[in-house]
C-alpha cells in the first residue's frame, strides 16, 4: 500500500473545538473518477461557514490532492463553533449524503423552532444531492425522488429556497393534493429492521389510538448492514390499550400478478392474453417476429406501454415478469440481494451439450463465487491499465482505416460489420490476452468462422426443439465443433502464458494474467476457459455491433456527422495517435455513442431472481419469479425520453435532464459490465479515426424502410439477448487526395441491411475531405447486395 504520507491534504486554523476538517468521502467510482469530497470549516473575522467541496487527485502524484482543483459544492453559514456536523457518505444509489449539525450552542436555540425543526434551514438535516454534474454547470442537483415532506425547493436562477410540499405516497393522496392533505404531520412511531432501514408511522391526529395513517421507509446508508448480519432477540411487549387496526393510507392490495381486488380501483391487467395453454405467449411472439421481421423486445415495448410497468410473460407454464419502472430498476439492480436467475442463464453455460460460458464472470449466478472472480479481475481494468491500452486501440484502429483505403478500387464490396468485428477481435486479443490474431489481415479464418457459427448457435439454442428438427444435424455438429475450437484456442493461449511465467519472462498485467491468478490452485482449467470464452466473445462482439449501429445511424444524419467532424478536427486534427486526454475532450462523440446505445443496445437486458413475494409497483409478484429489466424497452418509452425513436445526441448533453435508472446498456450495480470503460475507450478511438478520414451520408434513395436491429443471440456484458447490426452493407464512396487535389480512384464499400443504401467518402491530408458524391441505385438492387460468400448477420 505504500508508505504513510506526511503531506497535509488540507490545513485548518481551528484547534480544540468542533470546527476544521470535518469529513471526507471518496467517489463511488474513485478508481476511474479520481474525485473526493471534503467537509470543512471556513471563516473570516466576521463570519464562519461550513463548506463541502469536490477535489481531484493530482496528475503528478496519485497519492496527493490537487488543491487547485477545488470545486465548491455547497456552503452553509454556521452560527456557533460547535455542532458543526461533518459526516459525508455516498449511498448505494450513488447520491451524496451530507449530515449537518444543528448550528451549535445549547439546546438548538436559534429561532422559534431551532435549526433542526426549521424547515427553512439546512442545519440539523440530512441532505441528499446528486454531484454528477458537468464542470461548467450547477455544482449539484436535488434528486427528483428525494423524500421531502414540507421541504424547501431551490430556485436555480436566484439560488434562493422556497417552501414546498412534496407527496411521499401514491394514489389519490398524490393525485389530488389540493383536495386532500398530502401528508400526515404527526410522527408517532419509529422502527428499524436488521438491514438498517428505518420506518416511521405518521397519523392525521396526534394520538397513538389513531385508526389510520401512513408508513414511510427511510434508508440511512450509514447504518446499513447486510441482512442476516444482525441478530436481535425479539422481545414480547405487553400493552393495556385495546387493539387498534392500523390501515396504511397508501396500501394497494392486489391478487397475484395484478388482478385488482374490489377494495381498490381496477388497474389494467398486467399480462397480455396468451393463446396457448401449453406454449403460453410463444405463438404470439413467433407470429409477431415472422409478420413484422421485428425484434422480440419491440413486443415487450408494446406490452409495457399497454399494460404498465409490471407485465407477466408465460412460456411453457414458466412465468417471467418484465419490469419497466426506474424505482424498480434501482431497487433490484443496485442491490446485492437479488442475484441473476440461474435458470435463465443456463442457456449460456452450455449450448447443445457443449460447455460455452460455463461458470465464468457473465453466467456465474452465485454471488460469492462471482465476487471472488470479479475481485481478482478488477486490476486488469484499472485506470492505469486502461490508459496503457491506448497504443493497442490506436494501432488496430489505424490498421482498419488503412485496410479500407487499400480496398479502394471502386467496385469491391466489403462487409462493414465483418471489418469492425475483425478490428474488435484484434484489439481484444492483444489487449486482453497479449496475442496477435491479425483478423484484419485475413488470418485466423477458422477461428473467425467458428465465432460466427457459435453466435448463431446461441441464437438457435433458444428454440428448445431445434435439435430435433430435420436437417439440423449438420448445423448442430458445426456449432459444437466451433465451441470446442474456441475453447481449444483458449487452452493454447493459457499454456503459452504459463510457460512464459515459468521461464520468468515479463508478462503484462492483462486479463489473462488475472485469470491465471483467479484460478490458482484449481483442480482443472474449465472455469479459466469459461472466463476466456466470456471475455473473448463479450469483449469484441458487442463493441463491433455498437460501432456498426453507430455507423448505420450516422449514414442518415449528415448534420450530426458535420458536428462530429468539426469536433474531431478541433481536438485531434490530422494526428494519427489519439491520447487518453483526447477522449475526454470529444464530448459530442460521447453523446452520439450514448444515444446509439440507447436506441440500439447490443446487450438489451438482464434478469434477476425474485426469491420471495414482493410488491412491485403495486403488483404482488410471487417468489421464485425471474424479473427482466430491459434498457432497450425503457430507452424507447416516451414516458422517459421525449420523442424516443428520434436519434438525438443532445439528450445526453451536459446540461440536459437525464432520467435516472432508465438507461443501463452496461447493466447497473455490482453486476455491471467489468469492461465498460475498456469498451467505451475502444469504440471512441475507432469512431474518431473513421470520422477523421471518412464522411458518412445517405448514398442512394432506394425508397426503403429504416433498418432495424434483429435478434441473433444472447447478450454479453451481464445481460440477456444481443442485438446485432449484422447483415448491414453500406456503400461508402472514398475520394483519395494527394497534396494538390483528388486522385483518380473512387470506390464503394457495402454493408447490407434489407434494401437500404448508405455512403461515405475519404478525407484528404491535413484534415481536408473530398467533396460529397451522391450514390445511386441506377444499377438496380444488385448494387446494394451483400457479398455472396458472407452471411448477413453473421
């Protein structure tokens, strides 16, 4: 851990009282964010106050704080030298909790009610704020779900606070706040469970004999403990008063899966009517898929809009529930209490009898075993490790662009999806395993083909009857052979690394090295190979699809491309090597990539197992039920995103409001993707280089419908199925330039999707791009056809 630091972080002029350095909290993602928050006293001869500030780690010394980086978050005037508070904590929800003292003196004497009970004072409170704000914008915001009773609301323009009443419940008391009292003011009872969650009961009259009231739950992160860690012997309590039935005002009683009881207003049924007693909703899903050529998740989107945030799906008498409320996403994905459902992820562990992902990081559902693996893998994705990979990202991205230029004969069709897949495999192999696959150069064709067949096999395995269908025997054999080949490649690479370690050679601290550490002392290499397959597939396939979907969308968006090119020209100009710092300056490119993930998330969702009966958004869901959370579905709902089917990167601009827990392409919580920073850096470097050298525009008007993603297999990065931009072919007209003007060469590349055509052109030296030449469909449909040797969607 290194030696103790004698250098002072902050100095304080106070001594012997309750002022000075009062509290410190590290950002939850400190390893990558490099930010910490300090609570300390500030003062002059006439005035004193407390300050909460954000600091960054020094770029010169990671063990020191950069004093010049201070960004003041909040200041509160203090009337006395004691009771200044000072505790800072980040909750599981990612928000910063600030515990302020009551202002001092004896008995909180300030004002008629004192500071603690004064709803117009910030002293004597627990403040909950969101500090994930842009550097140029407001220093924080008040989370929209803050449980504020008779609280204050800040005016961002004036910085003043005004009185407001916020309903904490739901139902009629919130729907008609002007007609009914929207809170019960008399708190008469507190209780706490073993997890540290506090409950308080409030009533309309100040009496313990009140028959009606409301129960609220408040989570105090400083007291939270894992369930089962606290052992309390229940004590019998005797009372002399008569038994009073307490009926919480906000309770909604429902029968299993959402049939409303007569006591409450009826809600829409929480399930679509199934047409088959045995197959459940399968015939409907098959019919929609066949008739519309759409995506399975579009059906779930339709149901969520029609039936609400809790929707039941039946298949072969097995029930799953689709959940689409931000509150439930937060509750189930951010907590370690809810694990992945082993039944749902069994399809990834083995495919047609061959072990694929096995018990690797993606498909391991036991928390303890997963956590042990994740803890050992984390160092491979530390900030310093990722920064060291910029050389690999640049090298392979440059190679991709150069190969596209080399194929510039004006006639050769090239599958953009295949090229991007080859590039991401080459990046992943070198960055994670220290191996050169040279896929971009045409090497490793058996491995490349095996990956394609294996991904098709994952998709085919969803059909439980596939292995019994006539004519499938050959395809099943190819799928099994492809899986065995991929695991054999992993075994060979592992053996090479082990031999290098035995010879005392210097090896990188990459994923392969961490995998060997994780399985040290194991009886066999099967789990190690499980993780090899997991990282090999998850580390390249979803990134390739993210890139392909982004290219597809940009080909229709010339205005967006122009903004991107202007940013790329300003940040990197004509240099061929991007620095790590450049990535942070490509703000608009970040917005475009996030918007692409919103509309086309390669990993569209994730499952969690509900082990006990639980009330979810007013619907009682029985235990042992799989819950599905889909970023694809929530990202396309107008409840959360305005005009959701429009590609609008500005919705992710620094100052734009962002609904929380509705966008999670890398999942959330402890099971979020370990490689998300790796993937985002890789994709950003590749896209920056493509934008530096290419223009994207719609090459021909074929009067065709918009391309949409299609279902091809199971997802990675900790979620369910994967969307693939496979089958896309995009004619890109590249105009080569020399020092004086264009050369004679113009050519096209193709990515095929249905009958759509799109185009792009090459940039000249020193950042100059050639003039756009519109594509044409005059040659007929054949001009937009895929390469006959390649399978669309592979």
